[in-house]
């Protein structure tokens, strides 16, 4: 009732203002057309005295413009409180036409009274133009008032209602990654910061191709963490995009490390630009479970469908067989032949020789029992199936270049060793992804084991395009590596990729244990999951009813998504939503962001122009200037084959000459 009374009172005030405005128009007509009214005997002596006294005290009629201005002022005031109009469709073009036409007719008609026409004609034209101009301006004012008040139509995408204040402080520490942003709040663009003050709680960077996740986020992680003295492992799917950035940034910031780190590259495509490293170095394998982890990683990278079938007989059998071979090479002659290429070659020998040799070691006897049962029971088809499940996928990896890279010992994989820190970049190739991913996955699994230890240098693991490689133990690394100062940054396009390539259970663990998340444009279930993660806030809801006589507006509040899934599905390139985590002593009140990450494009372009190419690491030029790369690589390939063949001969001879083992040969 009180609201209705207030509205009725406001309406009366507006009507009074409009009446005053009309009164000024009538006074203007009476004063400046007085002679015409006198001819018609329409003058009034009382009114004349009032107007003359008013003129003496205020000078209101000294110029025709004054009464018109006062009429316009009161008309404008009356339009501010309008409630309804007769037309529903309003546009600024229509308003502008009415206001301009009305102003011309209302203010620029003074010359009509001096036309060489009969006085009655002049006055009639003057009054008509004045009235028409007044009506046009009144309609334009009413339309403008309604349009300005119609906020529902102005913000059809609810942008203003869904904007919120974000973090504007720069919060730096010795580990932080800080990204400048621009965001909208209360119709203003504000400068802000995304502060990843605790990168050890892991980071996910999502976004469809072209959303800017590498350019705006991943590249900044690499640069800023090198500037803060991190040891680093980088998986570079499109080698050498990220590797070049890391190499050049390290050249400028070596002084940020107590012990200058060395830069290493693993690149199967070009042995000239690759170091050599043995991922199953026997020095770092302390138990047969380490061999099992390595075999598991290799086989699941080669057979992605096995990830969903873990525990099946024909999945576990080849993994166990490969693990037994790796552990055998570890214990044979102090691990002198313990490399992945030697393991492949050993597996491809006659299975009668292979099983005879492996079962001669008590450490491996239990591991091989499924195979021995099939062999001794005459189940040749089953045995052939078990062996083929290992041989067929591994045969794809027989490559002289791959053998070359994986049999050297240029460096070890303890990248965060404080006495010998490293920045290691491993390169993949989209055209040979199925082959290289298995070998690179082996490096990944070994690195996870070696870096997640106490007392090591702070380190970072950056994996761009995560689904292109199976990273065994990644969920455990995220969950446990925080206290060991290992920062994990994972880049991929969509949660569905993670579910497909890692399985639902492991994918859920990775999603739910990550503390910092960035997302460019994503769609579907991923957008819905993110929207749910960001939560809901109290938002205003306005509804409006307009009829020919009145307009009513109602405002209510309800909990609604802070960042709806539809907004996440339509983000512009460079725009990101997400949330960050904080520390006990570094509280971030507003952890959620929806902003554009600011990148100095000119500076980046200038840096790219001045980047140095990663130099050649291995020289295959002999003293006569001849390129001997093919010969060297082929020589290494043939050497491995010969060494494995010799191992078989020596081991079979050992077994035959040992009375306790000779019975194995008869099998």
C-alpha cells in the first residue's frame, strides 16, 4: 500500500510539472501574439497586469527564448517520472528524430511572426509549429525515459549482474606465478592479478584449440619458474615450441640458481639435437616393483584401451613378462645391458630360450609362473597369445634412432638434484605420437619416482597436451608432491579427453585434487563441472510488465551460478575463468576470476625474433668432414642386437653346465 501511495504521489508531481511547462507555452503565445488576441477581443486586463509586473521583476519576456527554455526544463522534469507509453517498440533513432524535429519547430519558429502575411495567418502558423514541436519533444522525452529505465533490455546477457570484484593485489613470493589481468566490474574495466601463490597444489589449464592456454598461461609458467630458480621437466608435444622458450629464458636467468642448471633435450626425430638417456638406468631401480612400473607405463602407452581393462589376464600377462625381462637385465652383470632397447630385443628372441633363462633366476620364478604353467601344461595357444600381447606392440618401437637415444647416459633423471639441477625438455611428434609416447611415458614414470623426495630443489613438471601421453602415477604425484616442492602444471583441452585416456577413476582423482584451475573456452560437461565448482551467488532478477497505460517492475533475488556454463562455452580467445588456492599466511579472499590475461604481444614478438635456436648436441662429423650419423646410429643398433644374441648364448651355456639348472633346458 505504501509503495502504491508513493507512486501515485510521484505521478501527481510529474503532472504538475507538465502543467507548468504547458503554462509557459501558453504565456509565450499570449505575450508574443498579443495583437492578434487583441483583434479578436481575447485579452484580459487582469492577466495583462500580472504579466507586466512579472516582466518588470524578472525580465522573463525580454526575449522569446526564455519562456521556451523554462517550458522545456519543466517538460524534461515531468518526463523523468513517466510510467507508461503507448508504443512498445522504442529505438534511439526514433527518439533522436522526435527530439531534433521538435526542437527545430519549437525554437526556430520566431521568424514566422514577421512574415509578410496577414497577422492571423502568421499567428496560426506560429502556434501550430510551436504546438507540434512541443508534442514531438514530449514524446521523445517520454520514450527516452522509458528506454533509460528499461535495464532488462540493455543487459540481455546478464553481463553486469554476473560481473564481480576480483583480486587487484599483486601477491608475490619465492614460488608464485603472477599473471596480470583486465576484468569488467560495474561497467568499468579494472586491472587485476591472478596470483598462484602455491603452485605446489598443482594447476590445470583447460581450453579448446586456439583458446590461448599455452600462449597466455603455460608459457608464463615456464618463464616465471625459471626466473625463480626451479628445476624443470617439460613435455613438449609440438617440439620445439616450449623447449625454445625454456632454452632462451634459461640463457638470460642462469644467475637465479645457486648451482647453474644444465639444459637437456630428448628428441627422437633428430638425434643431432638430442641428448641420450637410459630411462631404466639400473642405478635408480632398487626393487622389482620399479621394473613393473616401467613395464606398466610402456604397455599402457602402446595400448590405450588397456587403461580401462587393468587387471585382465591378457593385459597383466605382457606387463609381467616385460617387467621380468627388465629386472633380469638389471641383475645380469650389474646392469651393464639394462636398457629399454635391450629389453625389446630380448623379448623378441625365441620364447623357449627366454623362459629358460628367466626361470633360472629365483627372483623371477614367481613372476613367470602364469607363463610356465601354460608352457608345462601344453597350452601353446594361450602362451603364444600372452607373448604376442607383449611382442606386437613393442615391435612398433624398434627404431635405430630410438635405440640410439635410449642407450646413452649423458645425464640422469633426478632433475631436482640440488647439486646438479636440470631443465629437461622431451619432445614428441604428432605424426609419430603412438610410438614416441610409450618411450616418453617411460621417462615420465621414472622422473615421478625420482623427484618426489625430500631435500631436493624446488621443481616443476609441465605437461602440455596431457592426453597424448599416459603419465603413470600422475594422480599420486599431485596428491603427495606438495611437501616436496614439486609444482605440476597440466594442459589439455577437455575433461572428456582425460576420462578417455586415463579412465574415469584416475581422471576424477586428478580433477578433484588440483588446487589451481584455468579454463578458456570449453563446452558440454566440462563447462557444467567448472560452473558448479565456482559456485553460486545471490543475484538480482528483474521482471517488467508494460501496457498502454502503465509499467510495473518487480525485483527479486535468488542464488544463481557465478559463472554460468553458457559463459564458459563462449569465452573469447585470451579470456579465462578459474580459481586459485592460497596459503595460511597469504589469504586470497576472492579466489575465483573471470578475466582477460594480459600478454604484451609486442614484447613476446620481439623476444621470439631474438630467440636462439637450440644448438646441435651431438656432432656426427668425422675428422674428414663426413656426416656419419646414419653409420653411428646403425652401428649402435647392430651392437644391441649382437649383445642380446650373445647374452642368450652365454646364458644357455651357463644353464647347460649347471647340474641344478640343466633340467630347464630339456623343457
